[in-house]
C-alpha cells in the first residue's frame, strides 16, 4: 500500500509525495521542521507503476499553476493544492 500526502512545511511551501511508510515519513519531516502542518493524506490501492504514474501526473498539473522544485510547491494555500490532487485522483 502507498500513501500520497500534502503537508505545509513553511508558511509558503507545501510538500507533496508518495510513501509506503507514512508514519516514518512524517517523523522525518517533523525532525527537520517540528512546526509543519500535517494537511491531508490519501491511501492508494495502486501498484507501484500506477502510483508513480499518478505522482507524475499530479506534479505536471501542479507545475501548470505553481512554482515547483521537485515535490515542493511554492504556495500558502494547501486547500487549492488539495483540490487539484483530488480532481486528478477522481479520474483514476
């Protein structure tokens, strides 16, 4: 099982990504930024190839609207990011 997450790591940065171990990933982020905002996670019942394709599709769409560095989006609006992510997930 994979998880997709959206977290706000600073006042104007949002991190998105996939992980197999959500607890461990969040613990790692909290170590580097104890004040991060845990925003939204999704359980993905997809295989690895499908999960990576989904991640790529989401990042391509986010790049249309935001400045992105890898999986970090320059935005202070996690709800807008959530709407984009959920719109893409509805299509799968």
